[in-house]
């Protein structure tokens, strides 16, 4: 009998436990510990995980589970409370980031327009997991910049779906762009119709029937069945498993059993997150720090600067004070979890080279590592700059 998968999971979480304990002792954030665990277990570091394809499977499982929990906690009621920031600030941040990134990369590197726009897609997303967790740990989620960050990150979690769907179109994978776009819109309408019918009639009736058993275990199994089923439907439509998982979360969130679903899956949320970050670390080839160190430094500074500027502009167009604008801009100046998913799509459609993908991973890990410190001290940036300007003035 084969125990290959079980042995791998045991090795991953066993080493992760040891690394996290050490990181806790050194006062290093747990997410950084997950990334370090991934690097230690990388096929480029050890021979244990010899096949990179296997690592990619773990990453895909992680993102599917992560997207489901994001969809599960998506509330239209909460959205209405901050809809101005979500629609205004969130869309502005994404647009400014894509425009600035694509324009600057095209001017500096002279790639084709498809690659420039794709890099804009990658940079437009920030880390929901790290930023929100840091705000919660420091009790700053209800501050003005905390509310704006929540709105922007929520919009990013939604916009990832169209970004994933538009990636093959800008790569020209669907032939004629106009036909590909129409075909894509047709699939989305079909999937939206299926999702509406399931959310309105099928899933509530199914869950109501399941709850007659009065067993939380049966409810949990039924929910997993819904997630996998919807994910497979989206894959059959030529979309993605991750999109299906997100839609499944949205559907269950709109039923009368959303609170029970959240209570069942919330304890597993950090397991899903850890699985995802570990798998991302496993995809990194540490030798890239030796061969392309200068480029890593350049793109780290470039990414931080562009994302900070885009964040500040997004807040300022909402006519919000500079203190909040600076705190938001610096807090979202990192690469997001879902950017990894987009990057893998870019590899598939040849919008990003294998070497640039490794540089992208290195830059992402560096920025994610410093994010907790920046977010925790974001409110101090404006007083510090004001003091420096006053002193020099």
C-alpha cells in the first residue's frame, strides 16, 4: 500500500512546526516561517520532493481551499457598509497599479504590450492574509487606514477572477481576441446562471435536507462535496478550479447556513493558508539570489515604489487625509497570494519566462517578509515625514 501523499504531508507539517516554533522564539511572523519551510523542502534545496509537478499540485490545492474560504466570508451586507471605498478606492488602486507598472516596464524593458499588462496584473494584487492578520494582531482593523485597506483588499479578492480569465486572452491563446472575449463572457454568463440557480434553489434545499440529520460532520462532508462539485463544473466550462471554489464559497455564504459553514471551516483556514505559503516557498530556487541578485534588488525597490504610489493616489482621489493615504500606500506595497496563481498562468501562456518567474518569487518573499513590520508601524509614517520636512524646512 502506498503512503506517498501521507508521508509528504507529514514531512511538510512536521518541518513547518519546527520552523514556526523557532520563528516564534525569534519573533518572526508565522507566514515567513511557512515560506522558509517551503524553501527548505524545495526540490531545488533537497531531493525529497524531486518532481516540481508534484509541488505545483500542492500549490493548486492550497489556492483552491484559500479561495473557498475567501468566498465563504464574503458578505454583501458588510460590502454595502464600505462600498464607496471598495468600488472607488479598490478599483482606483488596481487601475493605477496596472497602468504605472505596465507603462514603466514598457519604457524601461521594452517588452511587448501583452507582457507589460500582465506584469501590471501581477503587481495589482496585495497580500490579504498578511495585511489583515497583522491589522488584527495590532488591533488596527477599525482605524481609518484599516477600513480602507480592508475595502481595497476585498476588491482585489474579487478582481482576481476576471484577471485570471483575461490572462489567456491577452496571451492570444483563444485565437481572435474579440471572439475569445465573447466566448469568455458567454461562459461567465452560463456559470453565473448556474450559480444563481444553485444559490437560489438547489443548494439551500440540499443543505436543509442534510441538516435534518443534525450532524455537523455530515454538514461538513456535504459542504466539501459542494465545493468540489462546483469546482469541477467550472473546469469543464474551461474556466478554473479556483474560480469554482470561490463561487462555491459565495453560494454557501448566501444561504441560511453560512455561519455554520464558517464555524466549520474557520479552524482550517490557517491550515489552508499554511499549505499555500509552504507550497509557494517550495517553488523558489534559492540559487536565483546568487545569479540575479541585482535584478532582485531592482525589482524589489521598483515594486515597493510603484505599489506605494498607486495606493497613495487611490486614497487621495477619495479626498482622504494624507496620514491615511501614506499608511495605506505603504501597507499594500507587497505581492499578493493570488499573484502567484496569475504568475503560474503567465508561465503556461508564455507571458513570463522561467527565470523571471523565479525573480518574481524572490521579490514576493522579500516584500512579504517586511510587510508585518511596515503595517504595524504604518501610522507613524506621516508624523515622521512631517517632522523631517519641518526640520529641513
